[in-house]
């Protein structure tokens, strides 16, 4: 006598259980094989609400695996971005910046300054930096406090006829130049320039010590002009140009390339320096 397991009437039959023996039985009145009734329960069927998506990232779940959170949680789309926060995520990615915090740069507006021409020529008197003036002994006279710039627009042979002048003739009384020293350079470095300039200054100091001379003496430096000739501002050594600026004989941003419709052929900077390097 065979025994069958007892199960609840409402529960589905267990897998592999059948009231008919596994062998094929024929119906007494028919020669066709007897087919056992199929169960309405399928073990492959399951409730989608009970599906476990623990192996799927929370931000990558599809619409079928989302459960609305109490209080109105955000539901994610297929791209992993919230339906209401897609724009926020895009903005956050755009605003990401790596490196140093950007510093605020003061805006410099273009200004136009009208300058009165001197004898029909562009001539400026610019004050020297205060730091440079504080290191000098004489801080009162204008030849020490200001640098003079002239934009020459003529040939050197027509310098005087075109109304250009040097600062020597504008002093009271006008100064007479007894010694005019010219230093020519191309792109020599600052060390060579300083050595040459230091030698020139020592010679000028020697002339000022000649007290018995009728030409030289204590104020002998007023009769000496040192002219530094450079073959273009673009070719001069940048460190050499910085040394000249530290002496007060050059200022950046003053030079002009055109005066009206005329091209500038030479830039002339004049200053009475009290420092040497």
C-alpha cells in the first residue's frame, strides 16, 4: 500500500507530486494514453513586487524596480538621474572645478587722455615711482622727481628743425654739455650693462672731484650727458631694461608707436639718476 504526503487543500501541490503513478496508464474504454491534468501553479511565476534587486545599484534601478518612498521620494530614470533633479546634476557637473580658487581680477577700463603738444611734438613728464624716489638723496627738484619722454617722428638730422629739444636747455639757467657719452648695445645682459655703467659713473665722480679745474668741479655732473642707444625695445634684454627702469630712465607703457598719422622713429627717455648698480 502506497502512502502519499498530506498537504493543505489550498496550497499548491509540491513539485514532482502527482496523484497518478509515473507509469503510463491507459483508460479502460480508450486506447489513447491518459494525460494527467496540468496544475494551474507555475513555479516560474513570481510576484514582481517581491523581486529582490539587492545586486542592482540604487541609482541604476529601472522603472520596474522602483518603490515609492514615503513622503514623496525621488524616482530615478534609466540614466540614474532623478526625474526632478536632472538639471541639478548637469549643473553640478559643469560647475566642478579643479585646481586653485580663481582670484578676482580688477577690470581695467580703457581711458583716453588728451595731452597738449609741446612745440607740436608729443612730450610727457611722468613722475618716477615713490619707492625709487625714497632711495634718493635729492627729492625736491623736478629733474629728480620726473622723467621726460619724447616721441620723435623725424629723421635725426631734422631733430632741431622739427622742434625737438633735450632737457638740458630747459633748465634755469640752461646747461652747457661738455661731455656726451654714448653707450650702444643690442641685447647684452644686465651684468655687462651694469659694469659699463658703473665705470662711466666712476669717471663722472672723478670729474666732480677736480676742484682746481675751470670746467669741472662740484657741479661737473651737470655738464655730462650719458646716452644709452638700444636697437629697438623688442631686441633689448628684458633684465637690462629692468635695470634701466630701476635707475628711473625708463617706464613701461609710456611709449607710443604713432602720433596722429606719423610713425614714431625713436623713443627718448631723459632722467637725472642718483642710483647705480
